[in-house]
């Protein structure tokens, strides 16, 4: 029904854009394993530390909804992300934690004032003050985050970028795409783009795991995971118990296939390669 994704044709290095620690696993853990097995270099950019997840604070940490609790969650999710990616063979040196505010990045991405500094409603931070942040104490502004992403792009020089589909309904997922595209436009890079989906109404449905009817397209590519790849994907997500333990919906994404959309129909094609056969 769907064309198969030819992972061997994906050019390395590959950079995965993950709005929160766990989106990389849920969306592309199978691809990570397959690409790494082919000797390709994998890097992950985390836009936020997922530090605004109220369910994780109350049900996993069993803590009150205070700024201190949210910051504690951000530190825990950073460690979980390192462990999850390590289980797939990706070293910590290939992970970049931008540490911008969970739940607040779309407001930043859409700000008409690039230099305006925003404050997280959960942590009350206005700077990326986590000790592991890519640039510690970077102000929460559009101008700064685009430059941070651009710096990572120029360091990794990815030939393939995997990011969220434009139709993803999570605000941070929308922001991750917008900010990454902004950052790419300021470079001489011409990456091949694949997009993955995490959030969309009534997705995934029980039973057969397929993309939503509204998003069906000839651009979809399917990666069918073998038994070992699916087992390792599930294990990687289990290493993120702050999410695995509290989100049945996210666990429902742990299926035998991953779907990717080739290129984009919603952004200017300048600087992007969308015509390669994969």
C-alpha cells in the first residue's frame, strides 16, 4: 500500500529534530537502528526538555505543580533521553539539548519581535539555565533559538534532516519545524527532508497502524521494523519512564512500522532537496 523507505539511500549525517525527549524514539527509533546499522552518523536536536508535562509531575514524580518540580522533571528527561539513545547506539556527544521552554516554543516561533524574551509558564525560567543546555543561559527568544539551531546545523552539516510534519497538532512540534526551517534558510545547506507524525486527531487508531486518512499522500514512505528493531524501540521508550509510565497514548505508537513524508508541500523549496528517489 505504501512505498518502502530506502534507508540506505539517506545521506549521512542524519539530524533528527525532537521537540521533546521521546519524540525521537516514538517517531524514528526504527530508522535510527537501520541507519546506524548501515554505518550512518545520527545526531538528535532536542528543542525542549519536556519540562511542562503536568501528568509526569503529578503521576510519575508524585510532586506538586511547582516551578521546582517542572525543573526537576526537565533534568530527569535529559537523563532519560541519553539512556534511550544510548540503547540504540547513539552517544551522548551526538545529542544537543537546546533547552527552550516546553509548551512555549510556538509563541516564540511566531513572535513578530525576534528579540523578545519569553518566560516559561511552568518553570518560570526565561533563560536556558539547565547545566546541560547547548548554550547555558541563552535567552528564550526567537532570534536566539534560531541562531542556536543554525549553529548546530553548521556543526553537524546534515545531509538528511528528519523533523515533524507540518500537520502535527502539538504546538511545540509545529514550532520545532518552523524554527528549523528558519535556521536552514540562513545556511548553505541543502538537506533532504523527511517528516514524521506524532500528534493528530484520532491518530493512531486501534487496529491497523496507518497514517490518518486526511494526510494520505504519494509522499509517504513506510519503514517496516523487524522483530529485533521493534523490541529495541520499545525498550528505548521504557528507558523514559516519566513518559512510558503515564502515557498510554504514546505507548500506542510503538508499532511495527514508522511512516515518513518526503519533502514538504507547505514551505518554500529553496535550499531543500525533495526530489531524490528513496
